């Protein structure tokens, strides 16, 4: 900011210098009433420059004042530079030919217009809204918290011993005071009009964690490092939607209709029974343990998904697309045996239709 202020002061001194030069020569050259062959008024070059100043430059200055911040500071420097340039043009129009001796030139008085040096570049435009799903972070290394999370899930039914029960006074849907403290919370599944954001302010959104029942939907959102989340007051008509939860574990007791895990990382889920489907989409490093039954589990656009099936859930169908590092763990002899889900397939024409089957990895 000090460098910008110094440059602005230099420009103002240049304007004062040019104006003093003009005032010192106007008496000897301006009394004849002729300015470079133009009777009265200003020279055509100055008049054309004034049109530029009153047009695009004036509009630029108005808009910059609205944006404020660095944009307004930059506009003030540009305005000073244009004023200095006009003063020089007005001074030059008073002479029939170049004056002998040293005369201030645009290159020496106005380096900001002639060479562009010394002026900081205009600030970049404000960033657009963030994408709904961020799937580009594919290189994040495993952390101790991830190992601890997986170790918890490998406990089987013993995992429920370390879970903390959430009482009614801690649930936002049963405690109005918590809702009032948390403010208005928008669901990512609903459309909302974005608010205007100043260009100099970075786009940051800090969402409070959510665990509440909204109608028939359990919303579990923006949970961070929470390994004791429990939903116990469930009904068959309810669904669970889990969004942007990282390094957390959730247990759902009873029987519900469906569960969706959306855009989560290093997340563990333990549930009893689901009569519909469990979906995992746009996520990474997911652990799921089925304590009872579930007919279908769908995995889409996910990197790393381990599913622990119970004896009652061995008839579960696994549907996957655009996913990798998927493993199904089957209970055998009091332990789990891991079976990888194929990621590579081969397709051939059998004479009447295409036949697709998993491709064997040749090592």
C-alpha cells in the first residue's frame, strides 16, 4: 500500500509541474487568441482527449468507486495519469514548433502511461461460486486418523460400545434453542440465491455441523472429526442424507428406507437395516458396516470404498460405476475375508450380442 501511495504522489507532482509550465507560458502564447491554428477553445487533440476522459474514463472511475478497495486505489492512479497527460497535451498545443532546450516529455513525466512500469496490475476478478462436488483432491496421503477410523470399523458389533448417545436436548429438531444459536441453515439440496460478495473478500463458507430430522429426512452435514454420531429415533419411512462429512463416524439404529453418502471423505457408517438402497457418490475413503440387511449398495464416482457385510446381508447386490479401490468383506470363521470388486472389464461380440465380464489381471 505504501508503494501505491508513493506512486500516486509522484503522479500528482507531475500534474502540478505541467500545470505550472502551462500557466507560465499562457501569457505569451495565449493572448493572440490562436492555439495551433485553432481560433478560441482548445486544440483538436485536447478536445478529443476530453471526450475520452468524459466517456470511458469517467465510467471506469464511477464503477471503480462502487467496487472500492484496491480497485478504487488503482483507478485513482489511472485518473492522475490521465490528468497529467491532458496537461501535457494542453501545454504542447501552445507551441507552433518544439521548444529548444529541455522540455518535459510524456516518457519522463508519465512513465505509467508510456511504459506501464510502476503500476500494480489490476486485481483479478472475484472467484466464481465453488463447485458442488470437489473430486480433484486425489493425492491426499493416508493419515493416522484414517487408520484409527478403519480400526474402529473393524471391531464389528463392538464398535457401538464407544458411541455416545445424543440426548433430546442435544438434537436440533427437538431443541429450539440450538436452532436459534445455529442460525438459519440451508440444505445443499435446495436452491438459494447467492449473495453479493466484495471483490477483495475471498469466497469462504464455514457451515455449522448439522444432525437433525427435517420432515422424513435425517440431515447429517458438515461433520468434522466426529466419531460418536448416533441416530436412534428412526422409522421405516425415513431416509438419511449425509453430505460433506470428513473424518467422522455415524451409527444409524433401527430400520430406515434409504441412506445416501454424498461428497464425504474418510467417513464411516454403521447401520442396522435398510429396506431400499445405500448410495455412495462423489466420495473418498468410505467404510460401511451392515449389521442387519440391505438389498442394494450403489457406488458411483468414488475412490476407496470398503463394505463389511453381515451374515444376513450376503445376498446384497453391489452396483458400481466410475469407482476404484472397492472391496467387499465377507464374514468367515469369526473374521472378515476381503474380496476386491472388479474395476476392469472386457467386452466381446458373441455373434448376437455384446458379452462383458471382468478382466483378469495379468501379472
